[in-house]
């Protein structure tokens, strides 16, 4: 008779059942108090914070208006002194706008025919465009007759400066503006012009309140009072985002909105018109208090400050409002806040609630810890055994588990892992030995590859007509980049190349390419013929479809005449009196197609001209964000060397290396990096 298998009892279920029971008892108690106290958990300081926020916004508006007023007033004397030179006035307007970011546009409008040679209308004007540039204009015409405009006729009657009514910019009929008006007098004290500095109300709203007016800027939520008959008010039902953040607005002495979260309200809507539409006498009363220059706070519960609200009725979504006058303007600023606000008792109750929650959590922690400790005791024994196994004692005995649950399964799995580890360690030793051998072979291959390239610099210390410096840093142990040069019959034959792919295959192709270059160039002078010879040899039997981009050059060290052929490689830089890229024809890389006819190009080098050659490991080097170093940065580094008169090959290559290292920073090198600089230092014969 087989032994009966014990019933599986989930460890997680047993543990969860005890914790859930304890949390249920505690959370019922805590939830009750949260329900009772939630309606009063509002910090008492919230009201003062909103009032301070309003006063801060008011001060910000005042500073902006003062900036505009001061900047405008400071130019009155200058304008009056230059009344005899009208052509200078547009420059003064341009200075006002350029030097004061708060001023969008500025103009001085003269009375009818003040300058007969200018016609009836003469208004030098400057405006800041969307690109930030200040544009000067002369405005005023029969179609734009400011002489008949209300603001102009009213300003002529005024004895001092004042702020105009808000208006839309006549040029686009979209931008809301308000203007600071100041009279300009001649030497007899007669008013001959009106100086007006325009402040963008959209700019003011963004500067003071942070309104950006984007489509997703806020969510429109209506905070209604309990009575449908008296509280459907669009003034108090402002755009308030889902977090309940306070929204502010400004109205002028006639109730017109100067600033508002909804840009369609600015100038286009009037506080009193909306109050009449909703037939709400309270809103109408508040509006008259605001335009009368009064300050205060209002809520439906108490005109000073609210003290309570009902949790379940619609008063939860009511609002109250602070308002303050803005001196010297006739404007009034207001802040509309959700009525979920202050209650003097809330602070004390909030502390009590926090204490109760803390006690509940403490009880839960103590009870839960005891339960978990008891349930996880077998895990402690298993952890001790696991620690011994981790030290390499794979034969350590494991504890016996009574319950047939997840811990028992873990113990059995761990026992199986012991046997697997023993086998794995043996395999790992063999793998490590093989890897070490491969790494040693790669190091030898790297040394062999580097030995094939020029490594002595300067290569020709006895010569004063040529200076050369080059470096190659493979991305892996071995790479596919190459460069080479040598002098034959007073001609420098050189090349730089990049093999497709990376690693060992690319290194083999690189070695073959360098050997072929030496053999073929020892019999031929023309770089296009050298490229053709390389291409025909490498394309034959190229089953792997690997290819090499090459730049081959032949420089006559007597004349400075350079003939070259570019086979799909990056165009080198020519650094001399300036910086330019050598023009290169479109040729296929070497090894792609046999019998390809390569083109030869020529360039006469002057004394001290430097050719800077590189592979795409330089211009395509990437930082951690995958941005590339790029050709523009290469040119900037070369330009810096030229400006500092440091155009020796060693200096150019090292500064370029430093620049690319700073750019990539900690990013891993993704491609071989090769650079070669050749400087011709002899006058052409």
C-alpha cells in the first residue's frame, strides 16, 4: 500500500490570510476615522497661503507695470529734445522695445500735420516680432487713422500719463494689449504727441501666472454651489485643473478681463456681462467691490472666511474668492479657490488622525511581523544551508521541511541545484581556460596587426618638407581600419581605409589590403590605377562580400602636387589658409565590383597645407544618447587649431582625439577610430 501524499497547503495563502485578517480589523477602525475626519483634513494655513499667493501675483503685476511705466517715462525727455530730428525717433522707439522685455511695441503718435513734410500722420513705431527681433516702422495712414481713435483723442486731453483700455493689436487682431500713455510737449508746453508703450496681456498672464494657453494646459471643471437658481456663474466657474490649483484673473475698471486662464476671456468677455447672464446678484456685488478698489474675501458661508463645509453635498465643489486692487491702474486681481479649504479645528484633528493611523500601522507591523517570522522560520534554516553552498560546500545537508508547500518545493529545487552546480563548475573551469587561450591569441593578433602599421613618429626626422602623424584605436581587440605611407622617388604614397565589419574577419581583410597596397603601389604611380589593382584582386573570389573604403594619395614632395583617388571613403579636410574638404568623386569601395574604373583627381598644395584623413569612427562616434560627433564638430576642432596656429599633425590628431573622447564620455566605442595628418612644408618648385 503506497503512502498517502500529504495535502498541499499554500504558504502564501496561509501568510496572506493572517495578514489580511489583521489589516482588516485595523483598517476598519482607521477608515472610520478617515471617513469622519476627511471633510476637515485641510491645513489651516491654506487660506493664508492663497492670500499670500494673490499678493505675490499682485506684486508681480505691479513690478511689470512699473517697468513699463519707468522705461516709457525715461524716454520722454529724450523724445522732446529730438523733436527737431524726427528721423531719430524710430531709433528711440526701437531702443525702448529692445531694452525692455515687458514692452511688446512702442510708438509716438504726433498731432495732425506736426511735421508737414511727413504728411498728416507721423508715428515712429517699433515692435518685437515672434523671433525676438525688433522691427522699426512708420505707421499712420488714411486706412489706419489714429488721429480719430478714441485713445488718441482722450490722451491729448489728459494732463499726465495713464493706462489705456485694453485693445487688440491692429496688425493681427489677436494679440491683446494695454498701453501706457504719456504726453509729449514742445518747448511751449503744448501737447504735440502721445508716447505709448504696449504691454502684451498674454505675456503678462504668462509672466505673472504661468498661463501657457496650450490645448492640454488644464481640465475644465465646474465648481457649482448647491442652488441651481443662483450659482451657475461663469466668473466663479473658472478653469481649475484636476489638482484643484487656484486660478487667478484680472479685470479693469469696467469689468473687462485683463488676464484669465482662458485666453478667449481676455478683452473679449466682461465680468458684469457674465454676471447679468447668470442673474447672480452676489457676483455683480463682488464685481462692483473690485472695480471700486476694495479688497477682501468671499464665500457663500461667510464673507470673511469659510469655517466648514458638508462632505456629501454639492458644497464640496463650491468656491471662494480673494480680491485686491492694483494701485494706479483701476484694475483688480482676484484668486478663485475650491472651497475645500481652511477650518481652524482641522489642524488638531489632522494630528489626531495621523496619530491614530500611526498606531494602527504599528499594531499591524507588530502582529504581522510575529506571524511572518513564525511562517518563514524554515526559510531561515534553508538560508543557512544556502550560505554554505555559496561558499563552495556543495555537499552541505539541507533542512527537512514538514509542510508540503512552496518552501518544501524550494528546498527540493535547491537540492537539485546543488547537483547542477557541481557539474557546472567543472564545465566553467574548462570554458575559462578556453577563453583565456582565445584572449591570448587575440592579443597576439592585435600586436601583429599594429606592427603592420607605421608606428614611428615623426617617420622622417631628417626631412624638413613633410610631417606625418597617425593613430589607430580598434573598437575590439582587432579591427578593420588601416593607414600606411612610404616615400619612393621623392613622392609620398599614402592611404587610409576602413574594412566593412569588425573583429577578426575585418582584421584579416585589413592585413591583406595593406600588403596589396604596398605591392601594387611599388610598381604604379597613379592612385586610380593602384585602387583598380586592389579592387580587381580583392573582388576575385570575394564570397564573404566584404569591401574596403580607401583614400589613396600620391604627393610630389618637390612640387606639392597631389593626385588622389577616393574609393567610397570620407573626404579628407584640407587645412591651410582656411578649412575645406577635398572634392571627391563617387567611386565604389574596393572589392565590390571587378573592373570598376576609378577616377583620379588632383590638387596643388601650398607650403604649410595639411591633409587630415579619418575613418567614420570619428564623425560617427556616438555619446550615451546616440548623438553623433559629426562633420561640423570635426571642422570646429580643425578651425580652433588653425586659429591658435597649431596645425602640426601631432597637435591636430591629439586635439581631435581629446574632443571625441569628451563627446562620447562614458559611452562604449562602437567603431575603429583612425586618423592620419600629413603636412607639406616646402615651397613648390
